[in-house]
């Protein structure tokens, strides 16, 4: 091989080994994850990255080898994403999520939560009054497939049996089905927020409507108290979770419609990420609700026990989210 | 003057198509990120969709076979397993893959794409969740409307719904940054992060023939940086037909009478031209193209 004549060739020959080492390390991380590298290799990456980056600056200014500049650009970009990507320990992240991120997000969205809750309550009251007034409205609020015979024509005995006659087989399957189904709906409610809040709002009202209609039917037969136990044992958790999902959707839609002083995309981005934290939590709550509904409700048939669980859950969730606590920064002072 | 020598250039390079975005690292260097175009995004998504559907079918068959084999006892467990597989493929697949260091699903990885935060900061878990939750209205909602068979007034409602939800599916086509609705909401975008190989330095191979090709100063001065890059591209592609045409054109332009093989001629001319242009670069003058003096 002849001695290089161009400065850019010498420049490349002197540094090529470093670049290919960085390239090799990044490829290994891509394949096997960062854990595959030992400490020395991990620590060498930022150093190699910075030298590649400075080489890129020099190459742009002095070398006309197009492929070299492209290679360095892609190498530096890959290294940049690794060096500046957030990598906290998974356990640390989970701890932070439960201790601060989740309750903080819930607290920050209290206005939206209240709005979503009120909408649901509004739907409940309206449909309750309407169905009491004229039982035919029931069919407008509750889709036929969902009733399972619990409609205004049902007898008191039958209605009572639906509250306590739990089918004991396949309970955990039932719980799993409820969880996946509800979580899907919650994610949908959140996503709908992107369309300027309205569909999320409708979903809240609609959810309340089926609730109110069901209550009207049972109350007429004097089973209101019993239905409350049947519904709220998991309902306090589930309805709370759905309300929070709607709230997260509202926050996004509101930021999209009224971004305030920030650029629209920026405002929506911030709202979306905050909502997403809350949605992680909502999925967890729905998992708990699925267990309570699928297992707890079928195994516990005493009304008072059901109400006790319902109250415990709502108090526990509220305390977890809204109990005043010191911010991490305050604690340090 | 003959038509531009750039005729042999490949389809529009990224820097001309308006898809280059600047990302200045804390060290102060601009990385010139290239956004993925709509076609790449669609291909990546179809790949992922194919993987998801494939996995779902495979899992269903396996679970069904297991259920037939063991009759009764663990049926409930198998049912739960299937529910979670379905839920996982629909919701967790994208999130889990994008949470990894590569920030790309298998489909994106196959096309050399990755998700990145628009502000250049680290890509957080909440951003990934947000961008994928929106798939509900981008993918599943239009699908639901598509699969709904109605006639009469209901049919029109379904059509309206499909149009409305279709806007979200086609969102990337309507903005400069090719953002999905989910990208907009999460503050992310999808960029190219190809793994390039460092190819041989063409000037090194061309330098062998330095002695045989003694270009005069005027001959070397015929072209600028743009033509140099086109020439580099031609040599790297190595298609004899194109090389012959380009070599012929350069010979004519610089008045070269020798009849060496095209490849050697081009290599030597590339090395000479690059040497000259880089020298001028060091003196602070970047000669853009052959019209720039």
C-alpha cells in the first residue's frame, strides 16, 4: 500500500481503529443489550463517542470523502442515542413510578379527574331518572348483549340471583377477561382525548348511563342496596380508573385545543407524556379491579363485606393519590 | 455545455428532500438526523403487523392443541394465557420493543429506523406509552369501521366514521416531520439510524496509478465538490456501463487522450480531484461545483 498522500487519508487511517471499535461495541449492545459489556467497555463508549464526534467535525471541514462523513454521522448518531439515552435501573424506575410519578400525575390532573367524574355522575343521574320514569329508556342506554336478562321485565327473584349466584368455575379466566377488556377500553378513552376531548367525554357519560339504567331497574325491585355492594366491590377501583383514563384524555385534548403560551406540539407532547404515566397506573388499577370483580365478588356474597371492601379501596386509592406529602426536593432542604 | 454530469446521481438524496433535521449534541456538533419517509414507516408497520398476526395465530394454534391434549384440568389457565397473549401483542409489543436500547420494533429495525425524542433528550417510557396508546385510534378504530358491515343510514355513519378515523391513520402524510398522531402526542419522531460500514477509501486505490496519470492543473480544476461526490458514487456502484459513460464525458471535458481502462482512469482522476479540492478546502475555499470558480 502506498503512503497516503492526502491529509484526509492520513486523518482517517489514524482514527479508523477507534471508530470500528465503537461500531463493534454498539453492534453488540444492539444484539445482546448493554449488560453484555463489562465496565471497562461501557466506560470507553463515551470517550470513543466524543472522539468520533470531533472526527466528524474535522471530516466535515476537511475531507471530501462523502462516504466517510456519512459513516461518521450515522456512527455518532447511534452512539449519541446510547450515551444520552436514559438508562436508570429498572427497579429504581419502578420505585420512582410508584413513589412519585404516578401520584404526582394523578394530583396534577385533579381538575380533569373531577370533570370526568362529574360527567360520569351526570350520565348516571340522567339515565337513572329517565329509566325510573319510563322503563323503555333502559334499552337505549344498555346494549342488549350486556344485560344478561337484567332488564326492566326481569323478576325480583331473578335479579337477586344475578347478584349472588356467582358461577364458581373459571373465576380467574373471568378476571383475566375483565382486566384485558377494561384496560383496552381505558386506553381507548385516553387515545380519544386526542380528538379534542369530546369523545372521551361522551364515553364518560355513556359509561355513567349504563350504570344509572342498571340502578333504576334494581331500585324499582327494592334491590338498590344489594346492587351497590355487587357493583362497588370492584366498581370503586374500576370507575376511578376509568375516570382517571378519561382525565388523561381530557388533558391531552385540552392542550391540543388551548395550548396556552407554548407551541401546540410542545403542549400536546407534555400533556401526552403526563397522561401516559397516569395510564400506566390506570392499567394497574384495572388489574386490581379485575381481580376484585372476577374473584372477590364471586366469593364474597355478604353485602356489608362487599361495601367494606369497596370503601377500603376508594379510601386507599384516594389517600395514595391525594394525601399531602413532601416533595422530594422539599425533603432535602 | 453538455447536460449536467449529475445525471448518474441516485434518486433525490436526503439532504435535498427536506427530511434532514438538525440535532445539536451537548458537544455542539450537529448530527443531521434524517427522518424516515412515509413509505419506510408504512413498511415497518406492515412488517410489525405481520409479526403480530403471525404470533397470534401461532399462539392460538399451540394453545388450542395443548387444550385438546390435556382436556379439562388446565383449560382455565390456557384461556387466561390466550387472553394475555392477545392483550400483550396488541398493547405491549410496540412498547416493550421501543423501550429497549435500540428504541425500535423488529419492523423498524429491519428498515434501519428508530424512535427518538424530538427535543434530542432521552426517550422516556411515558413517551413510548403515549405514542403507542394512540394506535387505538390510528389503527384499531379505522379497522373496526372497516370491518363493520352495515347498509342504509348506518352505512353512511360507518363511512363517516371511517373517513374521520382515516385522518388519523394518514396523519403522517399531512405534516413535514412525518409525525403520527402518536408522535405528536408523545414528542417523538422516527429517524433513520442505519448501521453503515466504513468502505475503502477510494483515494487510496486511486493513488496507485498516480504516476501513470499526470493530470495537468487545468485538467484537475475542471470540477467541484458536487461532481466529486457524483464520481465517488459512480465508482462505488461499479456499474461498467455508467462508468464508461462518465469516463467518456470526463475525458472529453478535460481533453484526455489516453485510453486506459475506465475504472483506473476514474479512480486516478477521483484521487487527483479530491486532493486538489481538499487542499483548497484547507485554504478556506470550498468549491461547490464546476461553475464555482
